[in-house]
C-alpha cells in the first residue's frame, strides 16, 4: 500500500468514528422501531371476564360450587381469562409425555372453541365440560362428532378421520408394544368407516354416527365412564 | 407446573370422551373416588397467624408435609385448625408455593433458617423458581464457605498438640505456626532479620563507594569490602540452609514439601551461593555467575512466610488468573494490530524508527500503556491518526480487567480479616460456652457430694439440697442412672488427672500407697499429664485417711473462681460450712469415664479405653462434722 492508500484508510476510520460519536448525540438516529413497543402493550391488557355465575349455571349442568371450583382452577392457570392455542397445547401435552399430543390438542382446541376466535374463554371451557360430564349420551356423541368433523361441514370424510386417528396414535409415542405400524391409523380408519358408513358413500353423517354408536354396546357403556371426574 | 397439571386433569379426562367411539377395545373402569368432592377451606395457624386456604391447594403436592396426611399430626381438635409452632414469615412463602407452584427465596432471610423451614415442610430446595435460584445458590455457597472456614479455624494449628507427638511433628508445628512456642517465635524473627539483612546487603553492595587509595574510578561497595560482604552472605546462607534442612526433616510429606512454592524459593535463594563456591574463578564462567547473583533477590520472597498481606496478594493474583490472561490476550491482539498498522503507515518515511513490525511493538506498548517515552514517534499524518487511536484504545483495554482484579483482592482480603476476627472471637465464645456447660456438670457433682443421691438420713442434709427445677432433677436422675449402669461415677477433670497422676506415680515408685485394686494400671491413662505433673507431685505430702481410702498425693486445691451457675443461695452456705472442715483431710473424688458433653471444643479428657474403675473412696472425712463430704476440686472445664 502506498502512502496515499494508508491515508485514505485513516481518513475512512476517522469518519466512521465521527459517525459513531454523532449517533451518541442522537443527531443521526436510524429509523427506530417505535411501533413495536406499543403493540406489546396491547396484548398484555387483553383480559376477559366471564359471564355471571347465574347465567353460567343456567347454561350448564354444574352446581354453583362446582362452577366456583372450576373457575378458581381456571383463573389460577390463566389469569387473563383466556387460553390461547399454544398454552392449550402445552397443558395438554403434559399429560402425554411419551408422545406428541400437539396435533390432537389442536383438534381438541377447535372443538372447545365454539366461536372460533382463537382462544377459549371460561364459558367455552365450562360449556364443553358440561356436555362431556353431565350431558346425555346423544349430546356426548354430538360432541364427539363435532370433534372429528374438522371443517364442521356435517360430514366426516376419510381424510379427516385419518388425521384424527394419526394424531391419536402420535400421542402414543414411539415406545409401544406392539410397535405401531405405519398403516395402523389407516387400518383403524377403514374399520371405523366399515362400521359407521352405512350407505357406503365415503362420508359419515351425524345420523349414521349416532345410530351406529347407539347400537354398539361397548360404546354406550363407556359413555358413563367419565361422569364423576369433577 | 404441578399445580396446572392437577387443575387440568379433570378436563383431560373429560376430553377422553372423544376417543370412546373409536376405541378398539373396551375401556377400563375408572378409579373409585369417594372423597368428598366439595372443596373446603382449611385453617393453618402458624404461631398465631392464621392462614386459610383451600384443601385442594395443599393437595397439589402430596409429597410434602401439608399435602399429605402428615399434617394430621398437627391438627388441633378444639380449634379445628392445624397448628404449627414455626416462623409465620417464612410460612408465607411456603404457602405461596402451593398457591402459585413457584417457590421464592426471600432475600432478607437467613439462608439456613430458610433451609430448615423447607426441610420441615418437606419441600426440596431445587424447586425454587428461576427468579430466585441464583440468589439462593450464591447465599448457600457463601454460607458453606463460611462454615468451612469456621471448622478449618477450629482445627487450625492453634489447637494443642496431641500428647503423643514426635519431636518431628512438634518441629513442623513450630515452623508452621510460630506462635505456639517461644523458641519458634525467636527462630521466626531471627530468620526474618537475616532475610532483611541479606536483601539489604545485596542492594548496598552495588552502591558506588569511594575508591580506595590509588584508584580513580568509583568502586561499588561490594568490591571494596568484598570480604565483609562475603562473610555476611555466608552467614545468611548458613542460616537459610539450616532452616531449609530443618523444614525438610520436619515435613510430614517430604515430596510435597519439596514441591511447594516456598521451598522452591528457599532453594533458589541459596543456590547461587553454593554454585559460586563451586565454580572456579574463570573469567568466562563468572559472567554466568554474575547472572546467578540475580537470583539472590528471590530471598525477598521468603518474607511471604512472615507477611500475610504478601500471601494474600499472591493468592489474589492466582485467583484472578483468568482475568489476567484475558488482559494479556487482548493486549497482545491490540499490539499486533496497531504495530502492523503503524509500520505500514510509517513505511514511506525516510530514516524512520519503525524499521519492522517487531520494532513497532515497542512503540505500541509504550503508547497503549500511556507511557510515551518519545523515542519512537510517527511522522506521517496517517501514522499520527493511528497513533492517537492506539493510545485511546490502550487506556480502555487496560482499564477493563482491573475492577475484576480489585474486587477479587478486596474479597479475599476481607475474608482474611474476617477469619482473623473470628479466631479472636472464637476464643471468647468458647470460654463462655465452656462456662455454661460446666455449670450443668458442676451442678450435678455438687448435688452428688451433698449427698443428695443418698437417702436423707440427717437433718443437716436438708441444707445441702438446693432448689432444683424439675428439669434439673430429671437430668440428675438420668446421670445417676448412667452411673449405676456402668458402676462408675462422674467426676471432674482435675480430680481425674490428679488421681491418674497418683496412679502412675504410685505405680512407678511403688510407695506405700495402697491402691485398693487394679495394680496393673495402664500408664497410658494420661501419659502427657503424668509427665508434666510428676514434677509437681514430687514434693507432695501423702494424706492418709481412715478406712479403705486410697492414699493420694496432695491434691492441688483450686477453688473454682467461677461460681457454678447454680440457682440457689443455699449453695454459698454449704461452701462456707465446708470450710470449717479440716482442710488437710480430704479425699479425692473418683475417676470415671469422662462425661459425655459432645461438643467440648477444647481439650477433652484423654480417654483411654482401659480406665479402671479405680476406687470409691468413702465419703466421710475424718474430722469433719456432719456428713458433709469432701471438697471436690472444681475446674471450670470438663
């Protein structure tokens, strides 16, 4: 490098330092992100209060004490009053440590989130529980159908059923006996459709579903299983 | 998130309805759950402060005290609450753990108290939340270090030597800890003096003295008075060599000693002299010899045995090794960069000092440390610009690790100060503790000697019986039971040692001291004391009492200067009464096993396994009226 080169270089360094000093004085500020700080503020103030105790009592089949107890637990976990999908997935995954429960939790979330607004409020939570625990068999079967019907169009297609089945098998994880084969969900779906799909049109409607279930003794008996959970 | 799991489990179970239509097999029966579904509020009374919580909250952690049935032990039927006699402030945090699932550590609380509470309530400290975990760990580590220092100080070399130490061990002790004996202290100061003399001689011998007659040039004093300096050097080296050999002999592990820093310094300090003796007076070799003389300056490091501050400094530097390393590394990087830049910047100048990059290193170092000798100066503009940047950055780079080193030094220094302070306080503390302990034992001994354990068969006995609390009574009864079990009796230290002395003396001289039984006493009874006190007993008189009492040499009466902490004023009176008795006629108490106080920190009785149950002397004094017993000698320690 010649003398010229070095001097140029030195001058360049001096300019850089100058700019750095100017930045300190706030004269030469690059476009700062002033918007991001506000948006953070927004989310944290979102809160939801449930409807009154009496209204909920009317809507569900729980007693006042049960509702109180449920709400206490709910509020403890989610002080903002809302459960978003991520939290829901985390919570549900805790019960199935061996497998991956996120997909099924997603379906479950959609089943509970009646008004499809992306978060479960206490009312949704409690109404869903009321159906599951205190509802009639038909109501429960309705709820199950709603769960399986992913796009809520009134029909369960093979694809939907396959997705649900796969998610359930995912929850089992890898270490099972016997080992879950790759086509196990598919087979299971086939069996299900064989049983449920009366008119062999490739979809299961709500009536077919309820009818078949009512005829199956096992299913009817098992519906009473979870009544005493709360 | 155990709390969350407990809350959401019913929900997860309910959602299982979704699997039912798909099930391949039939579902198992659910577990029967017959506990009352209704949640109730429990009252927990902690030292008067009432906490109320849902039962479910406590049930979240079933492996803790409050979550399990263990709390039923604390249930108070009348008030229908759980009562705990513990700190209510701490309980707040414990309860919050149940409520929120996170355990927090309160910063203002003592770490040990907190740990104890956690242990009581069955909560493991690992659950502490991340927010408080660091603080908790730091405090715990600090506390442990402090305790370790305490135990170290206790077991420090200030403790008296075990009785059967060889001369070698004693020598080592004397070297390591000069305060133990005067000889060691004297030696310590003498070596210190000679180190100073040697160093000063080294310095002075290079100072130019006036030339002797016949010469013009100034001579260094070393050459003028070479004989004198040589003698002084020889004397110092003799002392150092002697000291080193003594240490080597006394060291418990010679290899380890030879590898230690101080011994290496010692060797390096005295080697040049011997090498100089051995080397011939060659001109070529003496050049190297002169270099060796440099090492004599290492004698100054020998001072570090004498100076604690020096040791602290050395220790600080060692512990800051990583920071120093970082400093060195960053400096090297900066030096290389700037030297390169300066070299190329000044390359064009004629007759420049920057002849090569290594030559530019000197400039960079001098500039970065802001020395600025001025022997190498840039001439070009670019060189000046980079030179100024170099000096600015030098200030920063050097300043960065300095606070770390300083804080390390201050921490270690304060630690040392604390250790010294604690050692001084420890002695006072121990003395006080000894006092308190001796009160209990003395109370028992006094009670015994006043015949309290025997049947009350005389009215005058009543005077001796002091008012004792029920606790004391039960405690004394317990000690008495122990005596009866083992068929030995408690006594105090002095009496024991005296009797031991008598035994060994009697055994050795076989005077007409009639020892009722057990001739074959092991002299390992208390050998050290035997040796020490045999001298004292040489002039003792033998007092003979009636009956089957052993004859003992004189007991050294030592009235306890500290009044045992007895609670009754009757005690004083009995003492006075006793003085009426004939002083010469008393017997000693009995030897027995040293009493059990577990934490006597200072010298405990040398308990030899084969202490015979020597004698029961009669409790009667010849001429003493009443049935008062002997005057036992009491010391304030046991």
